[in-house]
C-alpha cells in the first residue's frame, strides 16, 4: 500500500468532524475571546517545530518506504501549515 492509498483510506476530511468538535463549536458561538485565540495560535506555532523534528526522527528510525513515506507526507503537510500560522498571528495582533 502506498502512502497516498493509506492517507486516502483514512477519513481525514475535517468537514466531517469539525462541526462536532467542541473547540470549533465554542469558537463559532463566541465563547472564546481574542486573547485565547492568540495564545492558541502562539502555542501551535511553537508546537509545529517540535512536530517537524519528531517526524524527522521517525523517518530516520523507520526507513522502510511505507512508514518513512507516511512520516514524510506528515512533515510536508505540517510544513505547508507553517505559512498560515504567522498570517493567523498577525490577524490576531
């Protein structure tokens, strides 16, 4: 099974679970204030670098093409999200 086949077989569609996510519901209802969202974006920004490093180590530890491919895909996906975090931070001040 290729990494693409695996990813496609796992339900990764956020639209299917996001409406029932408690955090998402509270944000949509206005239960979170701007300061809490600023802290969340800052924490995610910091955690992103730890996640990138951890997945890099997983690639080194599991060099077989299937797990390494999955971890590489995850690193790529995380790296793509990097550009959105500073934009979110700037929009929140």
